[in-house]
C-alpha cells in the first residue's frame, strides 16, 4: 500500500504545476521512529526524514495533527516545513493492481469467493439473504483444513476491512464477515467511477541532511500490569507487562517508551495552526486569545532559526537530548516540562537505587524525577490493534505477616460501643511488604499476587518510587483467629468525677477495664502477627516492653485520650497466645 501511495502521489504532482508553485518534487516517507506515550493517550511522535542529497525542496505525506506549541524540527540546518491539502485520484491508471482489494473495491458492489468447511453452508447463505435475517451479522470461521472445505460466493457492497476480516453488506442489510485468509477471489466495478480524496502534503526546503520532527498528539494508550510471584524456587519475583492500544497509525519497528506522571500540558487538547482542519478563529478561541490579537508574526528562519542542533541517532553519535515528551525542546515555555541530560538524572536518584532489571532496555530513559520513561524496545502494530508486551522481571525480597487492628471498644466519652460489647472473633489480614526493585517508579496499575501458580489477590497500586517500601493486603487470614474481650473490673472502686469540657461540667465515673486478646494459629507453620490496639483511656503498665513496641501514639483530648500501641509477636504452629491489658476510662453520664 505504501509503495502504491507514493507512486500515485508522484504521478499526481507531475500532472499539476500548481501545488506550492513547484514541479517535480520528490515524495519521501516520514517513518515514525519513536513514540513516547502516556496512559491517557497523549503521544509524542518522532519521525525521521532523509532529504535528497541535492538539497532541492521535496514533499512528504502524513496526517500530522500536533497539539499547539509542540511541533519542533531537530536539525542543524535552517529547515522550513509548510503544509497543504491536495486532491488526488485514488483509482486511476494501472496502479490499481497494487492496492489491496478491500481498499480497491471499498463502497462498491462486488462479488467475493471464499472457502469454509461449515456443513450445509448453502442453506445458511440463503437464510442470511432472506427477510428473516435482515440486519443480522454472520462471521464465517476459516476452514480448519483444506480437506472438506468448499468454495462459496456472495454478492453485496464491500464495506472494507475490519481487523482480519472483509465486511460484505448484502441487499437486506445483513452482513458477512469473511476472514481474508479464506478469500480466493474478489471482483468489483471500481473502474466505473473515478474516486478522489484529499491528502495532506508537507513541503520541505533547506534540508540536505537527515533530520527529525517531533510533536505531541494522541493515539497510543497503555496500562501497566504487575505480577508478584511468591516463593518461586525459594525466591519472589516482580514482573511488569504493558497492555497497548494503537489508535494512532500503523507502526513498524518503532521504539516505544511508556510514560507516566502528571506534567503541565496546558495546550494538550488544542490543535495547532498546522492542523488544516481548524480555522484561525477556532484556534485563537481555544487558546483564549480572542479575535483582536495578531494572528501571524513573521519569522526569518535564515536569521533566527528555531531549530536546536542535536546529535541524531543513526548518525554514529549517541543522542544527548531526551526523546521523552518535549525532551529536546527545553526552550518551549508552553510545555513546561523540563527533561534532564543523562548525567543530571543519575545525580537525582537515591543512593540505594537498584540497577535496571533484566528484560528492560537500559537506554537512560527509564529514570526521571516525577516523570517516568520506560523503554520497551522496538515493536510493530497495526492501527486499531492491541498488544500485551511483557517488559521485565526482577527478584524482590518480600516480608509476609498477618495484621490485626483492634478498634476502641468504647466511644470518646467512655460509653461502650454496643456492637463491641461481649466478645467476638476478629478478622485478620495477611499482608505483604516489599521495596520497588526497579530503577524506575511503579506507576498506578493492577498488581496480582500468586503463590504456587495460584492467584491470592489483585489490587490497585499507586505510584511507588524506586527503593520505596509498600505494604498491601493479601487475603483474609482465615487460618488465624483473634478474639477480644473487655469487661469492667467489678472489684475495683468506681470513682465519681467531674470534668469541665468547653465551659460545661460533665459528670461521670472512672472505671477500670480489663481486656484480653486471644490469638490461635491453625496453620502448620508459625505465624508472624502485627497487632495494633486502640483504647480510650489511660493504660496501666503495658505488658509489652518499650523496645518491643513497633509504634506508640497518643491523641490527647479533654474526655479520654486515644492510646494506640503496635507490637509484633509470633504464634507457633497450632498454638495459642493470650495477652492481657488494663486501662482506666472516664465514662460520662
């Protein structure tokens, strides 16, 4: 298709001397060399252009629709680019044979011959063409083997390609989806009417050396997935994969970089004046400039080139500028995203930064302060297609324990909480904690936890910096039971007291409360448990030594202070542990 496209555009230009008032310019490709894209679909596109050696003006084609303020030329020459739409014939002359039939006959009445091994398919075709099947949709599966497959034909309007199928619309508005691999012949009437279509051509002058153009648009979207495998061959591993959706254009052997973060992109949804589909009025309205401002300010490119010289990949020199979103355009105030050179980025990393994990490309684009760039190598993907790309795996140290958080059994005023009166079995959760082992952040995405090949949990993880520790719930610890019992000490004297709260006297009694925690482990191995106890009141001498406490917090107030104590203990396999505590609480009347 690309070969045909270039040939018919050259023919059209040779027949017209009015296009930009220049004749016989060469149409050159502008392949996409790199894409950096955010989860939201914002995409930074980098195209490479190799001009003819004679330095004469030339054209390249492409529906390039940049966001305002993001179109940049990277060349050490004073290159200028202009855009214009031209109408060309798309079905004239002997070049038609080069066009795929799903494009050549699109919109035309035609006949399609195809193979299938479905039984009694003649009856199926008759039913589909009848009145009872109006507006129905039938997908024809490809034959499982050539033996037994028969050839059938169907007439209708060829609507074009959908995925790997040809869509044929019958007279009763029913449709057939026929796999391209099953089609043996297609005929149509494309020569009866000349078709015309508009394409955007870009005229380049002042270029003798290869250069790049870069701009921000939309079209490529991605979402991360993470998998934490526990105790695999005695170790644990964290893997990352990316799900991609390409609504941009077909890409071939293109460097892909996954980007995450929240940069300031004020005009990300504002089309540039280079997008010929918008009017100057709508453009200036979208940027809030009104209609009284000057529309155009002339610039002399020869005297004031806007192109910043950079070393170009492929020319034997390692590029110094980042290929990330607006990375090489540091002068662009509109984008407000400053990227650092590789040496500066390295200085911003924390001292215990882990090395890049095996499986990830180490291009220097993985690190970044607040904006994450992860290169996943070269890939090819058709427009409208989706892809799942495994990115890499790293070994990780995981700490696993159960957590038991005990809420206060009394309100702030010391009155018992009705649903907590008496005793009750509590819910414990198995938790995991680990540090991000990669040299780049883990961005917001789903994380699946498995053990022995079985799924234990899945949850959303927020941004996790390199080396940062994170904790997450795994499952309910059903094999561990916890029980809380609290009661007023009937032997202790209840003291009548009065407290002044906000200028008012509040009467009540000081009561001594006895509490007991019971933990039972039904597992075949010892279990580590982290316990957090909350009470309103004044704890007596706490049974856990200070050096064993993980955390101790007190929140003062006029009625009863909230006391929180956190400690860890180990319950042996099949064993039981009991912990007693005592506190005094002011219970208001």
